[in-house]
């Protein structure tokens, strides 16, 4: 059921009056605790931001570029998601999100490159897409989006941060590599929708969905698992 104008206005007002954006979503997200919801969002943002800063490190950029890459990668997908579903753009009302991105950039800046795994960008991005795919789908569902479009919204919001990062870095987009990427996000988002429809407890639904999406992406990173390509 779609949000009424009054309900949306109340949510927007609550966000604007708060120093930090408090997840005040209707519907399905009420089954999460406020703390768990925020942690899922922050965790997804943090790992995306780290992947952005790592890309800047590979390009030997300065600290301001680290910040820029981290912020764009961390909030890019979530911004598009919120605009599409008619929600307040979360990071504009949430100092925690921006601070998370900046701290992630600093962490990468002060860490010697030899300590990062060879494919560190891919590993952090893999965690990010699984967490953000689930969170994006959950938030879209909470704002009255039907299950299938909500699933697709989760996929779009999870993938866009990496796309923005790759475009800025001038490297081939991660979504067009042969190894599984979008499929892993779709699995995480799809399982969230399915398990929610089956009435499973939120903690089980979220845990299974994120784990499945990350495991599939991990198999793609370590073994090059991919779908058949077009050959005609």
C-alpha cells in the first residue's frame, strides 16, 4: 500500500528536525530495531566508501580525491534509491553517513598498500553490494514499492556506487565483467523478498540474504564464476 501524503510529510518532517536521520520508515522496516537498520545502512556505506578510497589509492591520488571517491561510492546508489522511491535523501539529513565515508577514506590513506589484499576493492565491494542490496530492497518495500520493483531497486542502488567509482577512476565498469556481480545482488535482494513473503523473522531473513549474496560474489572473485555470455 502506498504511503499517504500525510504519512510521507510526517516522515520528512521528522528527518529534517533531527540532527541525525533516524530511520522512521513505515511498514516492514518497523520489524527491525532502529539500531539494526542503521547499522546495516552504515555498514554498507562504509565498505563501499573503502572500496572507493582504495580505487583512489591505486591511482595514487591526493587526500581530497580519496574523500571524493569515498563519498561518491558510499552514497551514490543510496541517493538514487531515495529519489526513486520518494524518500528523503538519507545522507543529507545524516551526519553519520558523511562522517563514515570520510573516516573510511582516512583509514585507507593511513594504511600501507601492502596490507590490503590484491583484490581489496572487489572484496569490500562484494560486502557492500550484498548489504546494500538487502537494505535497498527493504527500504523500497517499506515505502510502498511492490516486491518485484523493490527487488530491482535494491539491485540498482547496490550497483550504482561501484559504477560511479569505476567511471571516476576511468576503468571498465565492474558490472560488465564476465564474473558474477549483478547476479549476486539479485540473489541477496530476491531472497529478502522471498523470505519476507514467507513470514520469516527479520534477523534470519537479513542474515541469510546478505550471506548468500556475498558468498556468490566471493565465488565469482576467487573462481571466476560467471553466467554464459551472448555469442550470436
